[in-house]
C-alpha cells in the first residue's frame, strides 16, 4: 500500500477541492491510502507549517512531495496523473 498525504488547511478552496476530487477516486484500486494533514491544526508539528505554509495544497507519495497538480484535473485526468506518479515512484 502506498500512502498519499495531502497537506492542506481548513478554508482553502484549492485544498478542499483537491481533497474532494481525491476522495471521489478509487484509491484502494491503486493500493493508495489517503491521509489529510491540516497544517494549522493544533498539535501539527511546526516544521510542517513552516515547510508548507505558502504552498498548500501539497501532495506527497510515500513521503516524497509530488509536483503540483492542476486544479483543473478531475476524474480520469487526476487518476491518470496519480498513476504516472506511482509508476515513476516505483
């Protein structure tokens, strides 16, 4: 199983839109689990806030940051993008 992490913040329309589009995909079929980390949440390590403060939303696959995904990608386009990221990560 691969771990896809979305670093986001509450109230960010880009973050919330990406999370919604990701949750609509069959990530289990790609052997991916999705974890969402709100960088502003109490208890979130300060290094994450410092690293991603002006960059969210950021996706990381198995701990490695991925290139920024276009907010226009939906459905099959987003699924194809994820599959390409998986194939280059292997």
